[in-house]
C-alpha cells in the first residue's frame, strides 16, 4: 500500500511540474523519499532532550515563550545601509560558523555601496571567503510556491552550495500534494491557471485546486512561509529584525528614489534588481540579477524603511537554539537520508536555555554588552518547527499594550487585527487590547496615545482599480476594517465606548518622499558622443558588477559579449562631460539639507519639471515601542499570518531595562530606557526630517556591530529636544503639523492614491486615472487618451502654470517623509472595496490576513 501511495504521489508531483513547466534539472530533493521519512518518523524526533523540555517549561515562561527571560546588549539600525554594513563587518571577521535564516536571500546582494568599489562585499563573495577560511555556513530559506512568488530559492541554494562544500543551504517546506488531491477535475483546473498566479487568478480558483498547488503537511495546507530574519556569527553575536538579505532592502536614511548617473556609471548605488518599485513591477527572474524591466530614466524606485538589530550576551544562546531547532527539524524531515554525509545536525547552545532563567553567556565577542533584559518570542507550530503551536509574540504585543502607561508607537508593514470574534476570518486580538487600553485611559481621564505607521498601499504592482489589484485591495479592506470601517473596527469600537473622537487617542500615518531623476542634457551629450544609449551602458555596468555571480556556467551579458563594450565607450565619453546636476535631491528634505531652489540642473525648465518623481516610502518595520521603556522588534507583522503561530514562522525580542536617561513625559521629569528612547527618537526625527542626510559611503559608529562601538546619539541637540517628550503639546503640534503639510503638498504635486480626496471610483478617475499612464497598461489607452497624461509618479502638470519655480516653492516645504494616512479613501464603497476577490474563496481571506 505504501508503494502504491508513493507512486501516486510521484505521479501527481510530475503532473504539476508539467503543468507549470518547472525547471528542476538542478533540484534533486528526493521529495517522495522525504514524505515517507516524515510520515514514518515522530515529528518531534529532532528535539534534543533540552528542547523537549521547552514544551513543558514554556507554560511557566512569560508570554508562554519557549525561551525564558535572558539578557545581553543590543544595538539598533534604522534602514539597510547601516545594518548591512554592520553585517559585512561581522561576516568578514567570522572564524567558526555563520547561521542564516531568511524569507528571501539574494546571493548577489551588495552589503556596501557603490557596487563598483565594493565587489568583495557582495554577499556570496563574503560567504565564499568565509568558507575558504574554514567557516561552516548554514542557511535556511523559505521554499516558495514558484507560481505565487519570485524568490527563486532554488537559485539561492544551487548557487551558494556550488561555491564551496562548507556552505549548506536548506529549503523548506516542500509543497507536495496529497493523493486525495490528485483528482482529474482539480488537475484540469490547475492546467487552466497561468504560469504565474496573480490575485485575480487566486480569487477565482477552488480551494481544492489551491490545496493541490500548495501541498500540505498533515491537516495543514502550506499557504504559509518561514519569515524569520536572523544571522548568527561564531555563535557569539546575532543580527535580527525586519531586513532580509535580499534585493530591494538596502537604503539610506534619506531614501533616494532616483539613481541615474549620466556623468559616471560607477556611481550607481542600486544595480540590477536592487532598483525596484514593487508598485510598478514585481521582482521577476531573480536568478538573473540584472533582469529588471524598470527604466530608471523614467521611473523611480520605491524607498524601503526598516529596523534591525545586533545582539550579544546570553540572548544569543536562545537564538542559537531557535536556529538549531529549525535546522535539525528540517534535517530530520527532509535531508538526512537523501545525501548521506553531506549534511549534519547543528548543535544547540552550550549554555542551554531550558529550566534556566539565565543561559550561559555567549560572550567573548567584544566587550560592548549591557544589562538589558531581553526575551526571545516566536510564532511556530507543527508544520514549521515540529512543535505545538506557540504565539508568544502576540502575547507580548497584547501585554505591552495593556501595561503601557503613556503611549504605544507601532511601525509595521501591516495592520490587520480584530476587536471581536465578529471580524472573522481575522483572529488576532491585538486590536482588542488597543481598544481596552484606550477605553481605560478615557474613563480615568489619562493622557494616552497610540501612533501607528504603516504603508499607504501594500507592495504589489498595478493600478488599484484593475483586476490584477484584487489582492492589494483585499489587504487594504482588511486593514481599513481593522481601523475605521466594517462595524467592528478599533475606531468604531471606541465610539461604542462613548469616545466621540477616537483620533484623540489613536492616529495613523504613512511615509512618502520625492526625488529628481538626472536626465539632464549631460545624458544626451554623452549618448551622442559615445553612440551608446545610457540604459544599455547602465545594464552593462550592472552586469559587470554582477558577473562574478556566474562562475559556474550561468549566463552573463559581459561574458557573452551581449553589449559589445557599451559601458566602456559611454564611460570614456563622460571624461569630457562636466555634469553639475545632482544625481539625487533627497537630502533637501532632511535636517540642514540644501535648498531645493539651489539644486543645479543642466537643461531647460520643462525637462527639469518632468524629472521630479514621487513614491510611497515603504514601511517594512516590525516594531512596537511603549513608554520609552519597552521595545518589541523582529520579523513579525501585525496580522494573522505572523501572530497566530499556526501560519508563518517568526521571531521577535522583547527588550526592557538597561541604562536609563533623564527625559520628559507629558511635561514631567521621566526616567526612560536609553535603548527604547533613542530608537524612538531616531525614528521620529527621521520621519520629521530632523536627521542629517547620511551618505552611503560615510559610515559612522552606528554602522558597526555591537562588539565594535556603542550606540551614538546626540542628546540635547536642538533636533533631539523637539522629540524627546512624545506626549508634549509642542511635539504633537510638530508631528501633526508636519504630516498635514506634507500631505497637502504631495496631494497637489503628484496626486497619489490612496487619498482622502478619493471616496469613490468616480473621484479616483478624476483625481488619479486621467492624469497618469500606468506602466503595463499603456496599450489600454488610445493616443488621444494618452495626450496630456504623464508617467505614473510624475508631477501633475496642470497644477503648476508657473512652471518648475512654482513646483519648487511647494516641494521645498516638505520636511521628512511623514504623511497622514487617508482613512476616507474609497470609503463610499462600503464593504465592496475587494468584493470580486475575497468573496470567492476562503483561501483568499485567510492568506491575505
């Protein structure tokens, strides 16, 4: 019977491969063998004895976490430039081991910029150099459903393992359908799907067909992902937070969204796939790092705002144990029998974590530690880790909100939560905790505030009105129903408690910025002199700095002679070109930045006006700060996928205590945690434009790992004094006034959506559609319809009869990137914002929450 079962299963797997034209000629995972091993073995057999004890000890730990409270030092990093620099320092000094957990890992990611001067700091080069030194490298990445995501974890594994035998890469989970799913009607439905699924296709496919596509583990359909971001070096120092080591994440604090360099191609900062705008085109063909459809002379990139940390001390033991637990579970389930001797288990921490309130120190790695109290929490379950369900991150969020005395600051990629069981399918009750805490404050007459920052639009491509944006609108509908719509949202629940104006207690914000693409006459002069198109020369530059990725037979334009020396010819012609135009003007909205009116431009006014662009600044952070005393930071989003435990796997740390500083709270003297307060102040100052622009090639002490330098912060500076008291009237006037002013300016200049000017589809067309040509939808417009429109993200010309001078008068008033969240966007549609999507199958509902 077992043999028949596996023959049927192999047949189904083969058929799905045929349907989707999967290329598995490198992949020899022995999937039917893995399935048999998994079913014949105890799912908990990977536990060491201490790990087995976790499930018993967990009930006695705070938040019901597998890990008890610990301690150590922590250093924060706001945005990718500083974080990836610190990671590069640690990888360079690694001597024994490197452990990496990532949702997506791009081997060709540059940890330092510009790439032309930092090839040794490309991730795959650094890992190979470490392996050459004898370092053992272990990596776990999420194995995606290739029709739904473009991560190409197969490329990650084959490329890295092909570089050195010391590098081992696991992919998990395998999406293998059960025999019960192998029915002719389902097979026919799968065959009808396109090679690449989109939201519209997902919403119209039966749950049975999608179950077949995603596969299952026991009773769980594998819609979920491994979402942790973790790097441990020499088992002594760790890096974690919201940043995957992948394309599109590296960014500076001023978030330049233009990267055209007609005067010097070697100044390119975002090569190849790293120049990405997910609102225009999703990542595609990521195994070819130069594959990018975005024309950077016409379209901006999308900035990426994120938070991560480095840690040392006892807390590293907990992180080692989480990694070894994950590795050994996958090893036992999938890799143990397929290639004997190639892979081996990873040992747990020497100090252990079970039954101890303090693990043995993972010290000896530098001297920069402190007495911070730190506890590791996670979301995991049987499919992801072989454990009973744990949702200690959600427990920590709820307790932190309930215990907050003054304020809660949340910065997160998503905001999907429930105040009651009436909001099915949303299950996490973080929203209920917010309602309860605000209600308590209102009833007792306390000053209390919740500030939430989140993206204006999820990072999916397409016009919000199109069928292809059903998934985007579904997520937006769930978020609006969490905030102020649908009958059970946070604001509606507060109104039911007698709070007429909930915005007195809770407010929501987005981030947005602008830039100017350097398409000045310098570009045309060099093109004419060299006979080379700028974009062709740029692609060859990108291919050159990426060519080192392909020493094992992968194709490269340079190696193939695909561009014929266009980079060299273009670059030689720049020797006689004196390009005075700035390649980015993002520093203009930062503290002490240059006056936009003085930004030089080599060209006429019309061409300069056409060069201004704007995009949402994408918030990918996963942080909560309460009372300047407590920080929760990790990989977990504020939604069901991250919080329930049964869905995506996640990690986060709860950080408290440590050194205190004199501060203020609501005008009163206040002792704040130095770590929590400086992180919150840094974030507020960045969003308000109260930080100076930090050049990508001028690192400071905040760009190094925790063992090198302590955190630096300019206490008492004029900018610091503006944000040190988050409950003062002066701060609140500055915060709300900046957001309101920036929102007004962006609405006039760029007509972005979402916007409170747009309450229905008719207003959407009038405010947005009639002004823009959307990438990918050009063929839907006639020549007459295109006339008078501009490319998506560019200036609405009719707003500025006074030309570029008038435009600069408006944009020069922008400070930072903070804008109001438009809570009235499409509100007249009621519950029909995503009616075509979420109502057609339960899969759509569950996956998007």
